[in-house]
């Protein structure tokens, strides 16, 4: 706002209804929607500030639960908040929607950021903890994941972790490269003493698996592990009758049972044709397949586990 006044912009213009006031001294056009567009002015106001927690996670493209995703300011009252505060999907006066705020941090020896629409944090920053993306400074992928442990439930933290370490190379399509390899993330967490949330991060680290392609696959795998099911491996290879590989979302080689999570992209005619061919090859190889979708997941763990148990029993498993 000070820059605008120096350039001769009239005060009346700065108070116009087509501008948002995300915080004192800032004006943004109402068309602004992305987190990075809203965050940049905050970063420019104070040298040394950086994005962290769920704001860094979203800019990095990490899969957050809906309640934690950024929601552009609609012009309503959004106060400044500082730690400690309980974040989460729960309702009530003691919980806030973290997606309503830009999560802005400063080094531990600085003062807390206190601005309208900002959740302020102070962090101990080590070499390699910060990165730059499109000119914006934010916490690195590994540091962001550990910081998220102070905000996300364990299952959601594992979802993000699986996305970070996912890698595979199939007979079709380009190889998937991890944002941070599992060994690199393990080393980072091992040295993360003193970071808020590191204990939960260490628990989550043991639950991560390499090769997962989507958050529902992680949630499905965790359901089965929690229910004591046999081990299902992400991105499991099944060799068809001719020895050609078929890649399944989750597979249990011991009982030749595989699971496919059917998201919206499976509804296109082209994908349905590919799926039908895949299903035929899996069946001819002697594997039993279970298809799970969003409706199944909404029914809950008991429903999903029962479907998988039925398939495993037909393949010889006995609980």
C-alpha cells in the first residue's frame, strides 16, 4: 500500500470494493485465488519470513486433507493467530480452520509474525531447511513434512509421506521420481531432534511405503494393516499368462489377491477398456481382484475390510 501511495495511487482507489485487504498495508485484486498469489505480499513485507506448515505443503503440491487446503479470503474477518493453537477438522471454539490462514514463519530468534490472515510460527532453521520456489521462500519438502506432524492426524501425515517418497518404474509411462527418497527422509527425521512434531513424524515414518500413487491407496492400505490383514504391497507386479507385467494398486502375493482403487478417471471409456484388459490378465494369472471406490471408503473400515476378507478367504487365507 505504501508503494501504491508513492506511485500516486489515490487513497479512494485503495479503498475500492474490488480490492481485498488480506492484512494491514496490503491490497490484492479480488480475482486472486492461489495461495502463492496471496502469500507473496506477506513475504515481501518482512525479509526473512518464509512459508511453512500447510502453506508450504500446498505450494509444494503435497496432498492435504480438504479441511487443511487453502481457502481464499472472502473479505470476512480473519484474525491473526500464533502458536500454540489446536488445528484440526473438529468444530468448536478451540479449533480453527488452518486453510483460512497463510502460515508464515520466522527464525526462532525473531518475533512472531502477527498479521490479519496469518498464522505465525517461529522455527529453528538448519542448513537445507529452506528452499525457493518461483521466487518464494518456503520450508523444504522434508522439513515441511516434519512440521506437518504438529498439525495433521497420523493417517493424513502418512498420506503426505507416501506421496513424497513415491517412486516406481513400469513397463509403460515415464518413471515416477520421488520428491525425497525414503532413505533421505529417514536420515532427515533421524536428525530432526527438537522440531515440534518429530515424535509423530517418526511413528509415521515406519508406516510409509514406496510406490503409492494416490491418497486413497494409502488410506486403504492403512485400513487393512490396522485390521490385521496380510501384507498388501503398493504397485504390486502380477505376471500374466504370457509373463508380461500387470501393475496393481495393492497386491498380496502370498494369497494372490490384489486391490484396485477406482477413482473418477476410471469412468472414461478409454480407461474402462484398459481396465477390462487388465482385469482379464489378472484373472487368467490366478489372482482375485477387489475394486474399491469412494463409496466403499465412505462406508468405513468394517465394510472395506469385509470385502477384502471375502476375497482372501477364497484364495485360502484363514484369519
